[in-house]
C-alpha cells in the first residue's frame, strides 16, 4: 500500500481530466440506451463493456505511459499476430472474417490493433525523432504500416483500413514530418486519389470488390439501388428525419417507427445513429455530435500539453480515432458518405470496440496527468 501511495504522489490530482471521463461515460450511457432500444438482448453485454472499460481506463490512467511504451515492438508484433490469426483461424459473418476466439472469448483484433499501432508509433517516432524529416524514415514507417493494413484489408475491412491510415497520417504530422514530404505526398496523392476513384467506378474494377463498388454507386445514385444496396441508407435517412426535433421516444411503440418495422438492419452497430435520430430526434442527435466533438477536443488539448512527443501522438491518435470514426459512422447513417460498415465509438454494440476505446482514453488521461505546458 505504501508503494502505491508513493506512486500516486508523483501525479497532481488537478491534472486528472475528470471532464474527459464525464464526457466518455456520458456518451457510453447514450450507447447503452440506444443499443437496448435496438436489441434488448444486447443490453447486459453493452453494460459489461462499459463497466470493464471504465476499470481498465482507470488502471491505465494511473500507470506511467513512458514505461509502458518501452514494449512498443511487442505491441506491433501482437497486432500483426492477432490480425494474421484472424485470416488463419478467424470466424466470419456477412461475408467478412473479422473475429478471433481465444480461450473461449471472441473479439475483433482490428479494433485492438488501432490502439496497439498508436502506441507503437508513439515510441517509434520518439526514438527516431532526429530522422523524422527524412525520406528514409517515412519509407520505414510506411513499410511497418503495410503488414497490418494488408491483413485488415484482406478480412475484408476497408473502413478500418481507412481509419488506420488516417490515424497514421495525423501521427506523422504531429511527429514532425517534413513539410516538403507532405507537399510531395499531396502532389502525388491527389491525382492518385482521382485515378483510384475512376478505377473504382469501372465495370470490372481492379481495386474494389463488387460489393464495395456497388456501395459507392449506390451512394452516388441511390435511386437506382433503392431496392438493394441503398435500401438500408434510404431507410436510415427516413428514420432520422421522422424523429424531428424531440424524437418518438425511447423504445417507441409507434406503428410509424422505421426501426420497429424491421427496415433497419445492423441497427445496434453500424446504424446506431439511426436509432438515436428516430427516438431522440434532432436534440438527441446533436447531443451525440457534441459529445464526440468535445471528447476529440479534450484529447487534442491533452496532446498540446503533453510532456513529450510520444504523449502528443497518443492523444492525437485517440482524437482522430474517436472524431474521424464518429464522422464516418454518422456520415453513412445520414447518406453523406458511402456505406463503410464502421461502428460509432462508445455507442455501437461490440465489447472489443468499447474496451479498446476506453484503453486509449486511459492512456490519454495518463498523458494529461504528466503534462507539462509547452510553447509551440
């Protein structure tokens, strides 16, 4: 007990971000309510995920992240091994093989890999700080990112691949990558993206599977796919709109409910925002957006005050994870983006997803506890 007290004395309580904890738990409560309304059988599992996540978050928040980062290569190897295990021994659903069972516990390694990759690059960039602005470092960083990206893409899980890429890009930016390299990548990337989009729309697309191509076409021309690929998204838009200002109420029995009529599949995961929009209306939807934005901003503030570059990278990585992934999910539910099949952080059902985000938030809290204001 004495050692524990001495350990805790190193931290200043005023640096503990209770506001971030409040925001995270508040969003999680919204998730429990929405998931319960979507499928009451998932209620206990969702609550278990939140409770377990809170415990893990609090424990990690009191540890020294600088010491935990010493095992960064172990995190990278673990991420690759788990993702490889999915392809070799994983179980599938809806045409995708994304789950792995170990010791009777089924989980989704692609979700865990996000925090593992963030931790790896936090230390990797810090160790190679003097080389960050060189082309050699960029090539090595990209080379290390390739294995997990390829393994996730083969599941197939294009949405998580995009998310991990976005996290990587922002991590490099915070890490201090040369602006000349950034400009060069943009000059090459913009026309490459245009070419990729063109190839994606070809009849026999060489870069996308048929169902992925159809999702893009359904997004561009929903009226042509109203009875197939765009069916889900169009019903989602109708359900959100029907909620109007205050919504139809929690677990509504209204006969006009799109959710209760069975027109929204995956309502507890990819389209959980649809449930919130219909049952809690514009006010409830705005609350979710506010919480996501507030959590993202709090993580960015922590990144700006971190005592070292590793802390900044961890907090920034979590900000991108929660903020950008939230944007993708809501964009899909509202028809603003093609259907990517990605959960809403801390809201969608899925124990692995919830606990993984809580682990990341725990690291952000620890970075905040050790913060030293720096001038930029």
